[in-house]
C-alpha cells in the first residue's frame, strides 16, 4: 500500500508529491489518516538542513510536526485510541523525515489527544506545537491580573496563543507587532500594539509604560535584542523565550535583576488543557491560511519568511 506524501529528496530541494509506503504502527504507536497538518518554523529548518548536525534526517524527508486526523490502526499496547477516533497532536519521533505532510502518519500514542469537538481538522492542526509552547511560556512568565506583559511576535503561531492566554489571566498585554498585524493583536486581547517598524520598540514602550513591565515574552529576538528589551522589565520580573539562542541573554538580564526562562514545548499530555480552554471559549484558534498538500513547499517558504499572522495549515484530506 502506498500513500501521497510531500517530501524533499535532499536539503534545500523544493519538494514534491511522492508515493511512499504507508507506515506500520509499532508497539505504542498509532497510524493516523491525516486531514490537516500545521506548518511550523521547524519545517523549513528541517528541509533546508539547518538542524542536520543535531538530529538524524531520513530521505525522502517528509516534514510536518502537527496533525489532526482520524485513527486508522493502533499498534500493540495502545488502549487509549481506536480506529475512527478524531485526534490531534504532534509527531515526536527522534529522527526527522516521517512527518505529517502525508495521507497517513505513524505517531506515538502519547503524542495524541482527542480532537476538540468544536474545531475543524484544519483548526485543530494549527494548535498543538505552538499551543503547547505558548502554555509553557505563560506558565514560565506566570502573569498575574493587572500586571503588564510585553509580548514580542504577538501575532505569529506561538504569540497568538501567548497573547490570548496572558489576557485571559487578566494581564495587560502590550503587543510588539508590525502594523499589518496590529488589528489581530488587539482582537486577541492585547491592550495596545507597538509597531517595531515605525521606531524603536523599547523607546515606544518606555514612553507608554515609564515604570516598566512585569514580564517579557519574546517569540522573535536573538540574545542581543532579548537583553535590550529585557531592560523594560522591572527588577524581579521575568523574561521568557521559546528560542534557544535567546538563552545567551540570561547573564545580562540577571545583572538587571530579571530572570530568563526558556520555554520549551510542553509534552502532548498537556493537550487536554488546551482542549479545555478552547472548549471553554477562553482560547480561539488564530486565523488560518490553508495550502493543499501539493503546495506544501509554498507553505514552507512562507513560514521561512518569518511574518506569518496566525497559522499556516496544509490540508491533506
Ligand atoms: N522551544 C520550543 O519548543 C519551540 C516551539 C515552537 C516554536 N519555537 C520557536 O519560537 C519562535 C516563534 O515561533 P512561531 O511559530 O510563533 O513563529 P512565527 O509564526 O513565524 O511568528 C514569528 C513572529 O515574529 C514576528 N517578527 C518578525 N520579525 C520581527 C521583528 N523584527 N521584531 C518583532 N517581531 C518580529 C512576526 O510578526 P510580524 O508579522 O508582525 O513581523 C511573527 O509574529 C521560533 O523561533 C520557533 O522556532 C520554539
């Protein structure tokens, strides 16, 4: 049996539809018929080979971390899921290349949860990777009602969820976003939006919040910019980033009395927390732009551009 999969045959290749064998679920694994696959920053990193020295990559390389679909078959030992279940989740294999941009994907059962019933597969596929990372960032920053949080990259994948989660906690969110993203930032619960393209964002923030902010959650900055924006955080506050390189700002931030915390994606066992927030109406899936599987390469290129508002999703079935 074969299936359609979007794959690249070498690093940097544009990628195309391949016919590949349908994978078999081993012990603890689930074969999912993919309906939609979210696109993430990691996907262009995988296909371009930026992570080739850190992780095994297998060719033809099928990208795709996020998925929403229907269980086709379960491997030995899987009792939580049965064929026909609607699920969403993340591919958690140690090697890169057997991802969700395909008709079917094998996923470890602990990477999955029941799909939120109120969401379409396209919407559900936009949630897991960035939603679990946003939850990690919010738990690290721990904003309290009335506190002010500066959110950089507030309308991207992770930032869209961070903005909503911080606002839902009663924090005042100051979004740093380009002017085309302003309306979305405000819709998602930000109280004000600073356009980083129309002047220095730190100076603009200091003008509107001379007393500083209680926390910084930054989805974009490198270490140098993180340390600089961290000057806006009051002593005793926190600066959080999901970006590995930003961690090099920790020492500079500490000198200023600010604690740096790296936010790595929480395990998929926390997906039910996101489901509860979605079903409870406290968390909304951001705007989605869809691409058919045949055009997954264009979606990957758009993701690599770094200015996606909301999420890109590849529709498969
Ligand atoms: N550690 C983990 O487990 C983990 C998990 C997920 C993601 N991440 C990382 O987290 C980061 C964000 O991921 P994402 O999915 O949210 O990415 P994304 O959807 O591409 O969002 C990036 C955001 O950065 C903003 N941006 C671009 N240039 C900017 C600038 N000069 N100043 C301020 N903001 C700027 C964009 O806003 P505009 O459109 O307004 O420019 C956009 O909102 C990535 O580096 C990703 O690799 C880490």
